C-alpha cells in the first residue's frame, strides 16, 4: 500500500491505521501516489486562513473515498480519525478495536477511568476510539481484574524475567528469537553458564538498590528444553541469589508438551516453582502438523496428567485462533478439551504473522485471511470462558493479527499470573536476563519507562557477554536518576 503524507508528522499512526484495514499489504510511504498500483492512502493538512484543513483520501485500487474536515489547530487525533472514517467507508469493515493501533489498550482505558471515573472513562474509550461495545467491555473486565494487583504495587517492587531461547523445533508462525536445539545444542551449556553470571550481577545490582522481588518468570523459547538437572540448577541459583521473602509467584513456561517429562516437572516443583504453562495451541493433530509441531494432542493430555500428579495446580494453556487448517468446530473442540484438562489459566491468542515466520515465507497468508471464522472462534472463547467462571486479566494486541483482534489471558479466581499484568501493563520494573531479553524499568514517580536491551541471539549473548554484564549497571544509573528527580 502506498501512503502519501503532507503537512504533518503523524506518520506512525497513519501507517499503523493502514495496516488495520490492509494487514497483508506492505505500507510504503511515497512522495507521489501511482494510481493503479494497488491500494493507496493520502493524509494531508493545509493551513487556510489561520485554521487547519484536513483531507483523507483512500483507494483500494478501483474505488476512491475522500473525507475533509476543518478545525482551528493541528491535531494528530483529527487526522487519524478522518483517515479512519475514509477507510471505514471504503471497506465497509468496522474493526472491533476501532482506530486503536497500540499494543496496550487497557492502559489507555485506565487513563480515561482515572480522569472520568469508570462509566465516563468507558464511554470516552468506546466513543473516541470507535471501539465496539464488546471489546470495550472486555477491556473493562480486564482492568477490573488487574485492580487488586496494581493497587498492591510498591515503588521498590520488581520482577525477574529469565530467557531460555531454545525450542525443540521452530513453529511455522514463530518470529521470536529462539533456536531449535538440533542446530543450537552446542550453545546450550555455555549459554547456561553465562546466564548464571548475569543472574549473579542482577542480584548484586537489585540488592544494592534495596529493591524487593515480587515475581519470577522463566520464559523463552521453551525453558524445558533444558535437562531436569539444568532446571534444578537454575531454580537453585535463582533461590540462592535472590530474596524470596516478598516473592508472590515463580512461573516457568514448560510450553511444548514434547519437552515435558516427569523428572523435569519434579525438578521444577522441588525448585519452588508455583506455576507452569503447557501450551498446546490446538488439540487437532492435523493443525499441529501444519504448524510444525512434533507432538500430538495426546501428548498434551499426558503432560497435564503428569503436572497434576506432581502437584501443580496453576497451569496455563495457550491457544491460538486462526491457525492454518483450523475451523470454528475444531477450535471449539480444542477449547472444550483444554477446559476438561483443568487449566486454571487460558490465554487465547490471535495468530499474528510477523516477517520471518515460515508461514509467511511460504506464502501461507491465504490461510490467515478467514477473518470472519477467526472472529467467530474468538467470540466463542470469550463467551465460553466467561461462562466457566474465568475472568480476563491481561490483554495486548499486535500488528497483522488474524481478524485484527487481540490476545487475552483468562484466569479462574485466585489463579492469575501477576507477571503477565506487570509486563503487559508496564506497571512494574522488570529486570530481564538472557538472550533477547529486554529490561523495562518503570519510574515509580513519573510513570516513564526506560529500556535496556540484551543481544538477541544466543551466539551474540555468548560472544559479547561482558557487554551484557556492563549494561546491568545501567539499572543502577536509571534508578538513581528516578530517585534524584523525586527530591
């Protein structure tokens, strides 16, 4: 899609809005539109007699719609809303999330509720952003679930994230920084040794700052690609290095059922882990094959059985709507099956195809375009999970999602994962260790977020590990700045 901008600097939002309505068309900012070369959009502001004249013109290559508006001041919202209205008329499609393009819609709703109260904030969120009633209520339900967790936060609290960036195989939809163990096996032992060093440095830094650990989350990748001995050692190091007297949860993504064994689960349980995830994505063997998984639905059932046998009660299951070859009936069977397995948390993702995912590289986007059926899957999940007593508690969005929908985590009462709220709502500092990990430090006095990035790939993490350790000193520097601003 061609995008021509004139008279303003609102490129980011205009580009993202183009992706909402044309998610499979690469957006290219141009100096002049070439008619007949596919869809295009024109967003312009002119100064006329001391006021601003806005023009939005959009085309699908055959039909063109133009909208105009005048107002006193230059404002991003006015330009983007006008462009949204033009796209709406052109396509006849009203996105469930309206003109919202950001990752964290619940954060925006919270701002409105703090400004106007719950009823007024919800109405502003729905009307100003053109969000559907159903999605506005979903966001409000999520905000209500988060309330007790965010209200309990203290300024010196923090969460630890540990990255294990290895998987048994790479899923066809995946674009995360992870490597399959077949090709990266020789990296795992040195990676693990250096990860322990980074954890030691992190413990020293956070202790010197007087921070209190409230949550630990080990993710990936698939952490259970580690052996049972390595998992026991990792849990032991974390408990040795950090003060757990204020820690409320310790989560490990067991993830892929083909990596789960009784010995690994016993090591995690003995290591103080309070929550695991078992992520089937689907319980259809054919769909599992389509996405490159080497396990079966029966393997998922066996993993749940083992987890319950060991004594895990808080188990999360990730599901994806919009997978290639899946159907509404197939997804319904998957959700019913997962509910029957006793998952205390269920996260329902919309398939998001990023550059670098094998499905996209192989031209599989046609498998991702059944937006109506995908939306029906998500509606079924929302209705069914509410009906089973689950409540939404974290929610985020990505670009190029199936049906332009969302990812939502649901939990039975008393079983939500606080870390998911901390990281998705960006309401607490998360100090991250490992390849591809991103430390996000929240200034407790202003709400500002500062980021410190680790190198993405395991081989970089290993070869430049000294730089990783040096960057942990940045945590000290930023917290000192936060505290100086307070005084």
